[in-house]
């Protein structure tokens, strides 16, 4: 997917209630995507500090191109345990 025409990314962390944030792409869509990924990972880490892992694996978050309602998923964060440690893995849709 070409990032040159992307205006924003929406990120959602799958907690109850879900946490959401929109990131404007501005002139650097790649930097905005990296910021959105960090935001999702940070919120997932905060959740894990406060709670146990809800499922193993946990589909912790997702990033959309544009609004969440667009349903055009770009990447999904999956958190799982391996040898007692949390592993954060991005499943890119493109």
C-alpha cells in the first residue's frame, strides 16, 4: 500500500472499553504509522502491567488506514507468551 496518499491512521487497543487514537499522516505517513504502532504497543504493555494476559495469544490491537469505521486494516498486534516472556508481533496486512 502506498503511504503517499494516506492522510491518517486510526489505532485501537482491544481492551474493555477499547482505547482508540487517530494519527495524522501529514507529510510523513511512515513516521505516523510507526508512532501509531508504538502507541498500540505502549497501551498493550500498560494493560499487561495492570492485568494478566487475557488470552494466549491476545489480538491486542489493530491499525486502520483512515477511520476505524473504514475497516481497512493495515496491521494487527498479537501478544503471546514464549518461555515465560511476552512477545509482541505485528501481522501486517499489506
